[in-house]
C-alpha cells in the first residue's frame, strides 16, 4: 500500500512538471517513465555488483560496461559510468541536464536488450521534453528517494501515477478503474496454466492485475522452473496501436516484476493480427469509439458480425483468439446488450448459440467518471464453438465502493464483494427472484426476447400500491382551509383597516 509520504513525493514531482511547463498528463507520465527506467537500470546493476562482489565473481551481462559507449547521435564516446543514475544525479544542474538529455536518453533509446526489457523495444520514437535544468534536478531528486528495488512499492507508485493521469481528465480513456479490473480478474481466477491476452492493453492494467493474482495465489508453485518460465515468458500478452501506451504499459509490468511480457505494436482488428485459437483467457476493456480502417479489418471478424463498431468487432476477435475452453471477461457499452442492428444481434447470437455466455454484469454509469458517463457492462463467456448456454446470470451492480459523481470519493456501498461471491456459487442463485440484484435467466427466454441482454428486460420491479383519499375528502379539507383563511383575513381587516 502506498504511504502518504510517497504520495506527497509523487504529487511534488507531478507539480514540478507543471511548473516546468509540461501540463499534459500523459506526457508527464511518459517523461517520468523514462527517468524511472534510468534509475531502474542503475539500481539493478548495483544489486548485481553487490552480489558479484560477495561471491568474488564478475558481473554477468552488465548494462553499464567498462570503458566507453558510442553515442550514435553525437558521434562521441561517453564513459559508461557517466550514464549511471548514481553518478549523474550528483552532477551540477547544467551538466546533469546535458548528460541526461544528450547521452543517457539516447542510451536507453538504443538499448534493446530484448528479454531483459520489453520497454526498450518501444523507445525508437521517444522524445525527451524536459527543457529546464532546474526542473530536471528537482524531478531527479524526487525520484531518487524512491526504492526501485521494491517491486511492490514501485507497482503501487506507478498505479498511483496512472490514477493521477485519469483524474486529470486528459487521456483518461486509457485507464480502466483499478478496482473494476481487479473484480474481473478475481471473477476469472487466472491459473499458472493460462495464456492471457489483452488485445487493447493501454497501460496494461489487466495484464498487471493478472500477474499480481498469479503472484499472490501461486507463490510456492512459481518456485518450480517450468512454472516460472511460463509466467515470465509465455503467459502474458498485450497489443496496442499507441507506442506511448506500449512504453507505459511495459514499464507498468516491469515495476510489477514482469520483465519479459509479449507486448507488441499491433492493430488487433486488422489482418496483421492472425492469432487464432491461441489464448485461454482474454481480459479487456476495448475502445468503444475512435477511428476504424474498415478496409483493413480482418474478414473472419466480419464473418461473425458485419459492422464498423469496434466494440462488436472486439467481441468477435475474442471468439477467434481463444482456444476451445478459453474464457473471456470484457467490458462493453450498454448498447451491445440491446442494440437492434444486424451487427449487434449477430454478435449476441454468436455468444449465446455458438459459445457459452455465462454472465452479464450491468455497471452504473458513474464507474468511468470523471472522464466519461457511459453506461457499461461486463460480459463473461467461454468459447465452445458448440453452444452450451443454459442459463445466463445477471447482476445489477448499483455501487462500486466510490461515489458515482465527478469526485469519485470512497463510500461504504460496494456490490463488488457480493458479485464475486455470487458468481463463484451460481448454484445458490437458482432460488433468487427477479426482484433481487442478481438472478438466472433461461436461455430460451433470452431467445424469445430477440437475444436482448439488458437486465431491465428480465428484472421484476416491485411497485407499491399507493392509496389516495377519495375526492370528496380532499375537497372537504380544501373547503375547511379556505374557510379558515377567510376568517383570518376578516379578522385582519377588522383590526388594521
């Protein structure tokens, strides 16, 4: 858990960017990420050096070698030692600024250590935007106080920074609320056998939370080499079309102890993505709006649902990408549940008749405040290619632990623990009535209602019978009041007029 002291330090760094002229939240996060990476590289090597010295051996695969490094942009040879955080942090402001902006930044851009860092693969188009030596010194001093070797703390730090990015109102669409991600991961219960993918990963929230779930629930099993190798190299996959978010997502994963995820620049809906029957679990909050190159959309997705709506195409993509028996939990806008276009109906028919739709969790519209009031739901299904939908579980989430206004302050009301508990015991839902928050609906009833998945189609609303007084009683009361008012007026006139 991030402490108040660390929060204050991050807030101070954030404010320093603002006073230094960088006010776009995603730019602040990106520049902060570069500096985090510089410190992480040096901290990691210092740990290696300490271990090597203890055993009297040489450091294996050092990032900062003996001798000099050739800067390809300035055609100069630079001592490796001057590229290290522990060295340049003590330089004079002007010297530090030149060293970081001209040499260290180029070094991390050209450092492509593959397995050692997924982050370095997305640095080619990165730009260093801090313009003031004074600003840089204050930021370096703030970051220097953070313990980069404590992955738990740094993971919390990064999540807090991501939260500031969302709260600022700029580019908030990149971040799904952390507690909603955690709910979805806990509903799906990833295992060490899973191969997990988010084809619209953004800042990698779903991948990070899956990694944390595995770390927390399979601590002993991860000590086995085969499990550890799969976790580090084959379990986690993510794609995005935004290089900035790929850098941020890779850093997010690194800070949570995932050093070699399969992260790639890819338009997941296009023909460039050929993944088929590959993953056992998909977790995502795909984009609902934005531009779509319809001509580039994969034809086998259009065969499932012929549409230009990205939210429908992503559901088709999950069906294709999952292996038989693979599971999916995805956030969708409410329109997916009841839209009457051919595309809407075809994807719902696909999930209900050809796959196994298990749950529809309707969320309140304030979940994505302060940057969007869109109403959403979570769809959960399993790929079977042979149907299997029997009963669909509906849940009407009314509270998520935060106020549903722009402020999103913590409140007592929270349906999430109840959602997780009830989903894990669907047999106990059989006796629930349609008047309660959750209930099961037979698939034949859903088909009869034209595959509509909006909870209001099935929920029974109990209305209290209100008995009004008879008209003559009400009129009698009005007459009495008029008589009383007339008497008071007459008394008033007699006294004062």
